[in-house]
C-alpha cells in the first residue's frame, strides 16, 4: 500500500482541433503567431492550451475544460485560453496536484510552426512557470491528408505529467 504522504506521479492525455479561418488571430500556447488566419472556436481557439488543460485535468481525474467553460455559455464567447488555463491550474491546486512536465505536438500544414518554437515555449513557461526544461513543444505536418493537410484545421496532442 502506498504511503499517502508520498507524492504520486500521474499522466494525462489531451487532444483538440479547430478550424483555421480568416478574420481571427492565431493564438497557440498563449502566443499570437501573427498569421493571416486563426482558429475558430467559442474561445480564442488555442488548441495547444486546450489540449494541455484537458491532459492536466485528466491526470487528476477532474474532467475536461468543457465542464468548466461550456461552449454553450454565451457570456464567455471569445474568452482567452490563458484565463481558462488559470482556472484549470486552480482546480489542480485544489486537488493537491502540480504540473511537472508538458509535452505537446501541434499538427498543422500551415503555418509552419518551427519558426515559432521559442516564442510558444516562452509563452507556456510564462503561463505554467515550469522552466523551459520541462516544456516540450513540437510540430508535425499532416502530409496533405484530410482537413489538416488541406490547411483547414490545426490539431494538438498533449501529455502532461503531474505530481499529487
């Protein structure tokens, strides 16, 4: 039997996808990438923060972000995903959980993410305060396949390790 005072390591997985459209800012990991299209969503559409938040909530069995910020709530339309993330961090704190590591992969045909790696990692570090050595961000193309490959959407997979 495990000693209750000893911290447990848990892992959560998150996923999100949003349509890429004209007339919106492209926010990834809380950073504005200055692209000519953005992600359509009830919030700012930040697929990276949404996937990370769902992974963190999953790691401590606290549901998913839609339970805290339902897309049917008109009062939060356009909400910043950084605000959503701050609430998720409060939920983790209430449960005695602390994020130890983030590993996220964006899947996008456009724009190319590699030029933005440092900007996004720095933004994630500002939000989560983990140190860059505990934040992994990378990207893959979809090799022209499906809606992502046609440049119609961007998706993100994230794994979050927590201690609680």
